[in-house]
C-alpha cells in the first residue's frame, strides 16, 4: 500500500515536468567572452558513477542489515530496532535538506566530506565492541552522508552528457542505486567468504565486511581529492 503513493507522484511528474528531449542548450558565455564547451556525447564517467552509486547503497544496506543482528546480541532477541531504523531515514532526510548548504560552503569537496562521514559510520559500527551508544551513533550517521553524495552524483550529469540525453543518464544512475540494493546480499556474502568469514548468516557477513567497505570509502575520498587538485592545476 505504501508503494502506491508512487503513482500520484508519477502522474504529477508527467503532467508538470517539461519534456527535455527536444530542448537545446543555451549559448552561455564566461566572463572572458569564450563560449562554454558544449557536451556532445555521454562520458564513460557515467558508468563509473553508476558503479559508485551501487557501492554506496551496498555499504548502507550492509549496516542496516547488520544492526538488528548486533542489537539482538547486546540487548536480547526481543529488542525492537524499528524506531532506530526509522531514525536512519530521518537522518538521511536531514542530509538531503542540508545538501544545498554543504555545496554552497564546500563546493566539490562535499563529495569527500560525505565519503569520510560514511567511513566514520562504518568504523563506529564495526568497532563498537559492545558499546551500544557507539553502535547507535554509527547506524544513525550512515544515512546523512549518503544523501549528501547522491544529489552530488546527479548534479555532475549535465557535465557528462548532452541535454537531450539527461533523462537516459539519470535513469542509468537510478538503476545503479537500485541494483546495489538487489545485489548487496550477494556481494557481502562473496566478500565475507574472501576474507574468511563465509558460511554465516547474511547479517554476520555484512558485519564482517563493514570495516573493509569503510576503508574503500576512504580510498575513494583520497583518489577524488587528488583528482580535484590535478584538475585545478
């Protein structure tokens, strides 16, 4: 029943959002009177961003999946984790609402801030070691940076594809996010097996991979900082 809400949203979208397939980019000029280079083809970076989107969701879902397992270990099998999981969504909403402020304040470094915060969330959960408050903090934190990075990804698309292809590349990125949700149990199970934690439940496999996923997030943050500096030179 909840998913039925999507249909009136779809109807309003069809009625109110203009069709961009026949639109052409405006001739914009920079301060030195040179025209901005027009994007004429889809960049291969769109595919990179698609895999990146899938990875972000895999990390988010790994924490969401492992939390009830860890909470039951600390508080008993009857512990109700639903309010905390709902609070994850509230934290994510706050991240989306504050994205504009972060972009205005930090610009392209919003991406690195989001990646570092996601990594911190992973490490708080992975190394909580029975500290329930630390575990809760890590779980609540994960959604906030995810909603800083997600709109950042979509905001890069006008630079990576022609205006007439924006609907296509946006759909491709959305597919990446949704595929990440679908393949998360498969990926974490395979990764857990690689690091010697195979054979357990889906939740225990997710928990085993969390610190490694956090390390990957930090590596990506470092790589993107280096890339940004090279582009500025």
